[in-house]
C-alpha cells in the first residue's frame, strides 16, 4: 500500500516533532500541566482568574488554568478552595501567569523563591494571613478583604528611581526575576563569579581538555581490562 518512500516520517520529520515537543514543554505545556489538575473541578466562577479568562476571547479555561492558544502557556491559575497547605508540585509551570488566585486555602507560608521567574504576574490573591510575595514593596497596590489580600501591579525591582533599587555588581545588568526578585546578568564580555572575568569563555579549550582526559582514562581502563583478561 502507498507509494515507495512513504513508509513513515523521515528523520527530518522526527527532528521537527522533537523540537515542537520541546517547545511545548518549555511553554509550560498549557492545560496539560499537572498544576491545572492539582485540585478537582474547574476554576471557580467568581474568581479573578475566571473573569480575566472570559474577558480575553483568545484564552480558554482548562481545569484550574486559563491558557492561551497552542502550545497554550498558562496565563491564569485559580487554586482557590483547594485545601492547600503547600503550593502544588508543578507550580513553576505557571511562571508566565498574569493572574493567580490562592484564596480559601490553609496555606501557612510561601517562600519568596516560589515566584522566581513569575515576571508577568500582575495580580495575586492570597489568604489574608499571607503577605504579598516579595513583600509589600514589590507591588503597586495592595487591597485587603474580609479573608483575602490582593497584590496588584508588580514593580520592577531594577528601577533605580523606585524604593527597591537593587545593586548588581559592576559589569552586570539588573534584570527582574519575579516579585521582589532580580538576577544580575553579566554584560558584554564579562563572565564568571560576580562578572569579574573578562574575555570570551574558552569553550573550545575547556571541551578539548575534557575530551583528552576522557580519552586517556578510557584507554587506560581498556588497557587494564585487557591485561586482566590475558592474566586469567
Ligand atoms: C459560570 O458563569 C458563566 C457565565 O457567567 C455561566 O454561564 C455558568 O453557568 C456559570 N457556571 C456555574 C457552575 O455557575
Ligand atoms: C469549597 O469546596 C468545597 C468542596 O470541595 C465545597 O463544598 C464548597 O462549597 C467550596 N466553597 C466555596 C466558597 O467555593
Ligand atoms: C519575602 O521577602 C520580603 C522582602 O524581602 C521579606 O520581608 C519577607 O519576610 C520574605 N518572606 C518570606 C516568606 O521569606
Ligand atoms: C520607576 O519608578 C518610578 C517611581 O516609583 C515610576 O514613576 C516609574 O514609572 C518606574 N519606571 C519603570 C520603568 O518601572
């Protein structure tokens, strides 16, 4: 059946599929991420996530997530009323989220580092007992209700005219990395600890030496094995 040469996808098609798969995985794999099913049921109708998702026609609700078009990055996440004492596994899959709701959970404490990489987050609602991620200085507006707190407008911690002004070492640039979090990226040709080294990293030399060492060790091991084999 079929014409010759049509016996399944060629190697190029496989490579393409692999790359597409990787891209989807990097994008958080949308509604298929375990974080969207971390709690049973759909996003709660009254939640900020459901309203945000309904207000943007390109987005759709999938489980507890509001996702964009394929590959479907997670734009919103409603984990309200989920009996959570800790954040679910897979929470970092939602690092591109704009709106998150964690209200009505017995959460005790959320480490600031849980929000590393959440640079697009613009609104997060929490049980009243919890502070805003990164502290109150990391947000423009904080509103409290009877049992919840909402933190809105993530500030740029690298903005030196704001109160958060962060100092990165010389030869590096400050880059936001989530609420109250920054990373210092080495500028130009600087690299290494505190960006103190200058010049391009001698990649070729590094791998050259690594290769030579590996080859020598393999030859030695092979030689030893052979001698053992002869002796027995
Ligand atoms: C949620 O709200 C939408 C629109 O506001 C409505 O169509 C739907 O029936 C509601 N679902 C529930 C379970 O209340
Ligand atoms: C919270 O969840 C429980 C069971 O999952 C449900 O019975 C209850 O009505 C929910 N509460 C709210 C405020 O949604
Ligand atoms: C998060 O960071 C803020 C500001 O640095 C700090 O006040 C707060 O204690 C930290 N919270 C946690 C849970 O580490
Ligand atoms: C930096 O902070 C100032 C004062 O808080 C604010 O007016 C300005 O819009 C901020 N700029 C950026 C790029 O965030």
